[in-house]
């Protein structure tokens, strides 16, 4: 503690080194600005026990890396400089690359439908970074604040946090490995709840199965086809008018009977509950909540009312213990209908018809003192979803203390793994989102949330057969495994894509069920120790820099899963990068080009079960298989955790933890039990030992579990022959497999065809993604130096597009464009793309997008309506048309964003969201330039145009978006007189206000 006193600084210092105190355990330090800031910090909502953050411990260790701070304009800027060659990971639920070096994210829970690789705020907030040092050691850094926080990793080897003052920074390590960092983190924020074993099976969902008859039809089809599945989900349409805790009397008249029928064939049922409660007298939930005074309030003290699915809604204030108890009692009663699990959605909280997509930051939460007391919404926004999940979890526990609750939450905060699983939100049915799903699951695991997975096949749009089959092959190895799609898409059950895809899905899920004993054991370790379940490949050798950027492989304990996420590139065309050491490939006689490759690390023993249709089929007496891979010393070890699969008897000794070892001595491999823990008796069952030799070749033997089993090793020549034969057989299987057809799009009109690959322009300053097949629109516009994605849209709507009229959506917004010219950057030439779409009447919309070689900081768009062929008698002129350039920009900070320009008459304008929709023309027209400014970022997006071509400008503020439109004059065109608007974009820095 003497070091702590020496580092103390006076309270009037606004910058310098932070002061530290050791907390929790050796190697964990709390850093603060001067002492008055320590006193001003709010309680921790991430720690299991906030007192642990406040209580110093005696330690002789001092931190190796001390953050510096600067306090400026009520913001606290914290920087940690680390050695050159450090790699960054973590940052929670984020899209994009696995290694976060060069990225910036903002912790602000956001309803982010159809997010992209550059989206900077998703549904959950984890102000947490793992730094992997050049020597393989790791350091964890947590900015312990619930408020909006900028996590900036753009500068090499530097971590920077920016958030409202005052907050402490907690460092974990450096420790010898990233695993050690995550174990230490779990001591602070808690480990994942122990999931019921059935929740690790495959789960089927869509928005929505519209009746109990349809639900049973889906469940029975799984059983008839022999495809493993354990859970059916009910989305919002089961409710009566989207009122939570109710059931539609016509379509779900008897939920208890439905669940009984599902239970009889081995299915569990999970039902959705949202936070938005319909503002309607006579509705029992609203009346009860109003009587108990549970609603979140506006600044004037009246309940806040916002629009969600049921229409006008009020929102429980989960920051109060009395409100959490009220919600828990509703959940308790709700589970009497046979509810096995609950799905908390829309709990960022999402609010429709709001510029910010959420409730106003001025809203008031009357929080408990231990959470921070009465605060506005900006303080509690990021933990609203976690507190809702906590209330739901506690309600399920009240309903039955002998069952483990299962809750899935969309919104969360670091620490929410104590109460709920999560998924990666509303992704899209395309190959980019398949690829990103691996990194997203891994980042959540690196941030303390091991129980996660994506919507298999993508939520938005229609998957193609190959995309869906490949996605199932990969996701069958993820910790959480659920297929889900949105309304108005084609069916996305495994049998919906043809026989070949169905077979691949069935094989993939049978793999998962064979590995369930191993996966369940990994969750026992995650729950009791704090280790992750799915890990990046570099965990196998943190010192190896070649593993740090691998994004198409991951570890399940000692199993390496290697997958292709590229269309047309199956396993047979994949070159695997393996960590150093012994890695032996295996499969279940099911090798297929659309399934991942599986490898077992030398020195490992893993347990396998049979490929059941559902978890309830498994019995302790089932045959057990041990897969063994010896290390270079001829040894291997592993263990198996077993219990009832539900309840809490395992906390009282009601379990069996078996440690198995294998050892090669004098050409004999001996496999035996080395140690057991727990009060369970070993079941009487046969045990099958499979000893891997390489390239899928193996030796095996049978015996009884608990006995000493032995395998005689053949000569080296015989081993070589076995391996060679197995390798040939494997290649033959891949060549002869029934391949899933490479269909580019799904036939029919239902849903969106999102599986095509966008055209990308990239010059080092800008990355633009263009989809020619729907309106030719630009769907993504990322400025690389700032890391800001100014535009990111759904593929089917918004983004940058043009119309041929003044109507809201007119010709041009959905027609297919043809790419008539595409030049990549070669030998200093500019990169460009030319698109053209037929809009009828002999007219075409034409657009050229290009990045000038002499000015790479800008990109330019030339849009025009041209006459291709006009009919006789028209005088050579077309119908009346208007070229309307229509970009929709996402607002990262909606309340801190505005449009600024100087009009032709010299008047200056600032247009804010509350102004609604505004037209500017004549002398009020912006004089060739206007700018979208984000005050928080200190950035402005400048749009320059030819003022002679623009007759009207429109500003339209939407829900978290703004349109900055350029309109031409309204007139007919001829071959000689096209309508044309040329404009360009550039990002400039603005002094932060």
C-alpha cells in the first residue's frame, strides 16, 4: 500500500497517472483519478459484489502498466500504453474482425437490425479489452462504467476509454495466459449460470410459428426425420395483441396442453417476454404495475409512454428491487403454463418512432442505492436489459427451485452471463454474417459470456441451401445452437432446402449430440472456474503471432474446429493452419465438404455420447466413448462431468467428475480412471476407447467404464499403412459426398435474397459496399481513418439510392442495376464502378461511384436519369421525372448530431432532430455544401455538390437516422438533356463541443 500512497496526486490535477489499489486478489488493481474522483465513482453493476471493488487487499505486487488520465469537459479519458506487437480482443458483442486492433466501439445498447462489420454499437455493452502481449502473456482492462463509453483501439498498442467522469479502471494481470485473465475476471463479474443440459441441444425458432398446430407440426417433423432437436420457441405472435403474459385465444388457446404434447415427444418450450407493457386500462399487467408504481418516469415524474409492438407502452423500472420482485412474481405465475424457458427481447430498451431508437436519456429511474440511486436513463440504459434478465431469472427460480432457469436476453452488460444466455442479434442471411458469427461468439466468450450463438442461417432474408448447410455445420459446434428467421421469409427448418442440405444439417447436429458430454463438461468448468467454452485458436499457443488473426477456426477445449465460410469453398479446398504440437483429425464417419474439420490436441481425452434425437433420450447407462490423442510423451488426460442435467444437486455433491488418463508404455496404451469427485456412483456401462493415430485412423477397444483398458500398438509400418488407408478413404468420402447445390438465390418472391456478395470499393480511406441486385444501393459507407460507418442499411431498404420521382418510394429504388463498368485500383488508376438500371419508358438510372487517385480522402457519385429510347410522338422527350438522391445515414449519437450549412443568401443554419422534416430551396438552398456533424465524435460528414444541378434539399430525421437528399428539377429528359447530380463526400474533424 506504500506504492499507492506514493502515486497519490492532488485533487486539482486534471491529468497524469492514475492511482491504484490492489483489490480482489493478487494481480488485480483498481485505478482512479485523484482521490475525490474515487469517492465520486458510482457503484459497480458489473461486479457480483460491488464491495469487492471498494475493498483494498494487502499485496506486494505493483502493476506493470499504469494508465494515464485526462479530465476534459466532464469526460474522463484513460490511456494505457502497451508494448509494440500487442494484440487486442474482447470488447464484447461486436461485429467485424476477431482482432480488435484498429477498431473503435461505443458501449450503448442499440437495436441494430442488419448490422454490418463496421457497426459500432450493438445490443450489449462490454467496456472490456484483453491485451495479448508479444510474449503470450495477457492483460485484461475493464472501464467500470455503465454510461456510454468509447473504446478506442485504433492506435497500435494503446487502449483508450472515453466516458463521463468519474469511473475506475480495473486491470487483471498481466497473467501467463488469456485463460488466466478470464478466470480472474470471473472472480469479479461472476461466471455463467449452469445451464440445464437440454438447453445445449439444437433449438428451432422463427418469427413466428403462428399457431399451436404449426408448432406441433414442426416438432413432429423433427422426430419423423430423425433430426436432433430439443426446443421450440414461441415469438411475439403467441400473445394476445402483443400483450406480455397473455396468449392468443384462437391460435394458442391452451398453452399448457401444447407444452404437455411437446414434452411427450422430448421438446421444451421457450416463450418471449418484452419489456414494453401495453398502456391499456383493464389489462391486468398494466393495472397491477400502475397500482405498484413500477413504471419508468419522464423528467416530469409521469410514466414514460413509447411505441413498441402493442402500440403505446410503459416500461418497468427494473432498477428498483420492488419492480424486480413484481416482474418476478408475474414470471412465476407465467411458468405455470408449462413454460420451460423465457426469451427477453427488445430490452435495450427498443422504442419505435424515436430518433434514438430508445427512451429519452432524460427519463428517470428511481434505482436502489446499491445500484446508484435515482438517475436518468443515460446512467441505467446499458444495464436495463441485464436487470430485466435478472428479474426473469429470479422469477423462474421462484416458480421451481429444483430447476435451473433458462433465460435468453438480447440486451446485456458485462456480468449478465450470471442470469442469461445471449445470441448475436438480428443478423443477415449472407456469407459475411456467417463469417462474422465465429468472431462474435468468440468475442462474447472473451468478455465473460460463454453461452452464445448466432441465428443459424441468418435472421433477415432467405438463406440459400449451401449457406444454410454450411452455417449449420459451423453453428452445431457453437455453445448456443438455435435456428431463427424473421417473418415473411421462406421456411428455414433444416429440411426446407432440399435433401442434400437436410443430410448435412442432420450430420452436423448428430456431431453436436455426440459431443454433448464434452460440451456439458466445458460448461461445468465455465460455471465453476470461469474458463471460456469456445476460444480463439491462439489460446492453443498465445505466443504464436500466426494464430492471432485466424477467424475461421476455434477451440472447444482441446478440440479444434476448422471451417470454411466462403461460398463454393468446401472443406476439400481448405488449407488448415494448425497450432504447433500434435493435432489429430477425427470425424464420425461423416466427413463432408460442407462440414468443419475436427482435430483433437495431443495429450487429450474427450468423452463422446451417442447421436440421440434429443437430450432426454440419454441415460447414464448409455455406452461411453473416450477419444484419445497422445502427446509427444505418449500421455493424455481429460475428464467428464455428469449429473442430473438440471437442478442444483451438483452443488451439494450430487455429481460425478471422472478424470481419465491414457499412457503409452512398452507398446501398450493403458486407459484408466485416475481420480473421481462427487457422490454419484459410476453407472454400469460399456466404454469404447478410440485411440487416434493420424488422418482419422484409429485403434479401438471395448470394456466397462471404470476398468483398466489396454490397446496394443502395432509396428510403425502398420501404423503408416493404417494412416495412409484412412487418408485415402477420407478423400474418397469428400469426393463422393452429395454436395449441396450452389444456388445463388432462392426462387420466388418471399423475403429477400441476401446471399449474393456485394461489390466492394476500398482505397484505404473509404470502404463502400454496393448491391446491384436491389436498387443498386450503397448499403455500407465506412471511413477508415475515423473508424466511422456513416451509412449502414438493410439490404432491402435505405442506404444510398436514387428515385425517378418525388414520391416517397418511386422507380429506381428496387429495380435491378447492372454493373456496366468496374475498375479496380491498379497502377495508380482510380477505383470506380458504373451501374445502370432500367426504370421504364425508355429511361435508365445511371450512377458512377469513384474514388479519385489525386484525392483519396473523398469519394464521388455522379447520378443521372438518361433517355435510352423515347417513343414516337413524344417530341424526343420522356415523361416528367425528378432525380432524387436519397442517402439514409445512421446516427451514432442522435441527440448530439445536427446538420450545418450556409445558404446561398449567406444565412447560417443548424438543423437538429426535433425540427422534423425540412425543405430548403431558392436562396435558402445550401450553397454547394452541407455537413452532418456528430458532436460526441468531433467529426463532420461533408457533402459537396454542384449547386446548378440541385433545385431542392430535404432533411428528414427518422428513428436513429437522417436523410440528406438532393433533388433535381422536375422535367422530361431527352437523349441530349439528361438530369444529373454530381456530388462527393469527405470526413473532417470538428472541435468537440
